[in-house]
């Protein structure tokens, strides 16, 4: 009973953060076409960078080493690429569709980790990836385009989306490489500051200015983006990843509801079936990784901490 009460708070925090992330996606989809995706990215990261910098200074974190600065600069630029391609995909695809297909980033982590840091690629991970991408094929080719996006735009949306998921898999592996060296506050600082600096020419008006009416939305995106990171960090500090990770898939429900309410998007049956296959594949990878870790530690796979 005590354990259940202890887990309730981080679960609620994580669930709220994930719902907030779906709201961010909906805001991007609604605001970007009028404001310009380049302006949205530049100002969103500017506000996020200001917030992250203020938190970094308030916590009096030490200056990162030159090696860390070089590493996180490279990672921050890759993060910017992932944000640009995913945000563009949101403007071309249905909200629930982009969310469901975005889950494939988890399936790409294992092969990317094999390439980058030489981790062993298990048969289960390969099988799960094949099954997952079968779900992707069903979601993509079995869905009725509908909505306002033209077929050509949807093709570009798919290209952007999968470019983003591949890039994000690299980002996750890079984070794993530095997790023991930097705290979350430092990582969040570079995640926002590097893209903000890279996009300064846009922020300074060299490519025109956004309408003033969009600035509050950009500020809101910056605040929400940092809040999601903070809440998820808080949740994962209080509960095991195996408890919280499956909650990520509730984003699909929120995306479907937001897409239906604000954009009149009706996810078809093929999308839902494809999404279930993708999610099942991701969970297969997650549980196989957990069992492998326990075997390496010579712990019974069914031994759950109390």
C-alpha cells in the first residue's frame, strides 16, 4: 500500500508532462503555418535558453569542460535538426499520426547504439524493429490521407518525420554516453542554448520578423518545453523507468483528442492498429533490455523491487 502511494505522485507527474508535450505539438501544428516554422523554432529556443540559463545559474552548476562543451554543441545542433524535421512533419501530417510514427525512435536506438558505441544488437531487438516497421507500413499505407494536407505534402511529412526519429535515436545514445558526466540541468542548458545561438540570425530579424501576436505563443512554447523536461526529470527521480516509460504511449490518446477537437482530424482504424503494433514492439525492446540487464546482474527476471 505504501509503495503504491509512493508511486502515485511520480506517475501523475509524468502523465501530466506527457499530456503537456501533446499540447506543445498541437500548438506547433496550429501556429507554425502562420508564424513561419523558422521563427517558431528561433524564438521557442530563445525563450527556452533564457529559462534554462537562469536555472543553471540559480543552481550554481560548475562550468562544463571544453570537451563537454564541444560534445553538447554537436548534440544541440542534432537536437535542432530533430526539432525542425518533427515540427515540419506536424504541419503536414495528422497529429495522432505523427505521434504514433514518432515512437519508432525507440526501435532505432539499438542499431544506433551498435554503430556508435558498439553495443550488442540482440535478436529480440531486430525482431521487434521488423514488427514495428510492419506497423509503420500499415499506419502509413492503410491510412486515408483526409484533412487539409495534400498527398505530396504528406510524403515530405513522412520523410521529415523519419529523419527526425533517426536523429533522435542518435540524440538518446549520445545522452547515454554523457549521463554519468553531466547533470540534467547542464544537459537542458545545452539543449536550448545551442539551437538558440544557431538561430540568432533569424531571431535578430535577418529573415524578417514574425507578427507580434505570435510572440506570446513562442514564449508559451519555451515555458512548456522546459516544464516538460523538468517534470519528467522530477518523475524519473522518484520512480523506476520501467514504471514510467509505458506512460509515453498515452501521448497518442492526447494527440488523437487534440487533433480531433482543434483540427477535425479523424484517425482511421489502420492508424490505431499500426500504432498498437509499434507500441508493442517498443515494449518488447524495453522488457528484453530489462531482462538482459537482470541476467547480467544474476537477478531473477521476475524479481520486482518492493
